[in-house]
């Protein structure tokens, strides 16, 4: 557009009067202004910039100073040991090495972290094999409905924006959630829960350990593979003294910093000292003592 305007610059060496020449220049300036406005509103990276200088400027200014280091910026983000500041994402995975493991023929277990929906999962992925011949099963790398393709034959960068004819092949994995940290709403409050173990049942509960901390103490619960539950609650009583409660309806262990005690639901308690095991009623009266007799005549 601007080149056309330059070629049409009016010739002013004719017999026109000075006013006529000024009018011609004025018309040309209006034309040039409109051409300039149109050009600035429709700039093209390919047609309006020197590609060598543009590439240098992007590399030195945007990549190094504004966004990340050692990064190629396209419709997708590729970073090699880059530093990214104030990055907000809705999901983060560290299993990026799936494709490289396939290229290397590495079928060992893949351990990675998956952060999503206010929880952090610690996952172990085990490569699947064909039951008929033991060969590893494969598939094209995908995330939801997005399938990934290598950009070119170098197999160094991938894209999900176009089918390049080079699918990113990975092993098929069976994934086990070995641990999880998450926010859970319980009894009107938000607590942080740590779950350890993948579980041996379909619901992923049996065979797992659960640790949580609320405003009234902390709880540790183990769900046995056979369905039983063992629990320990660490908290405090109405006096502000520390207690440890074993089981949902079992005995209460008083402060671990005092003499070993076991409080029973009826208010009585067993207390162990150097002389033996003492039984007290709910008012603190001594009801009896079981002497501590060494076995085998020891001291």
C-alpha cells in the first residue's frame, strides 16, 4: 500500500499555479494518511518485517527478557530447563518422558506427579504387555481428545494442532495412584488429607492409609484389605490436655509425655508406673495394682 502511494507521488513541475500545487499536495497527504492507517491496522509478520531481524528481536527480547529462557513460542510451549514466572495452569503432569521412553525402548515403571482439581497425585504407571506374546502394547499419545504428532522426522518437538503423519507413539500403561494430597470438606471445615496406597479393591480404599488434620486434632486411619479399620486420633480433651484415641470406640491414651495410661469409656483408667499396672476409678481412687514381675528372674 505505501509503495503504491510513493509511486503515485504527484509531479509538481508543470504550469499549475501555486494554489493548485498546494491542493494536489494536500490531496496526496490525505491519501497517504489513509494508506498509513490501513497498513498499521493490517500489519503482517511475514510481509511487513525483515524476518532475520524479527527472529533476532524475538529471541533476544521476548524469549530472554519477558517470557522464558531457552523456549520456542508457538501455539504451544516448549521449554528446556526454562524459568517461567507467574504461570497459572489448570493441570500439571510430569510424565513428559513417555514418548522418549518409547524411543529408547524403556518399559520400566514410570513414576510421575499429576496436579489437578486441588489435589496432587503420585502415580506409578506400569507398561502393559500382550497376553499372547508378552510384547509391549502401544498407542498414540493423547490427552483427552487431543492427539499428538511429531512436528518432523527429528522427533524432538510435538504438536496437537495438525496431523503431520508422524504420530507420537507411546507404551500403554496401567496407572496406580500410590498417594494423594487433597483438600477435603469434612464436618463443616476444609482439611488437607494425605492418602497412601493404591488400594486393593475397585474403590481404591482397602489397603490404604489416610492422614488428616482438622481443627480438633489429627487422625490416622488404616483400612485393612479384609475390611477392618484401625484408627488413631491425636487431639485434646475439654481441659486442653493432649489425648490419643485408639479406634472409633476403643480406649483413650492420655498424654504421651506423662506416665503411660489407658482411659476406659466408663471413666476408669489403667496407669503404668515402675511398681506395676494400677487401676483407678473415674474419681481417681486406686482400685488395685498388678505388680510388674520380670520374666525369667531378670531385673
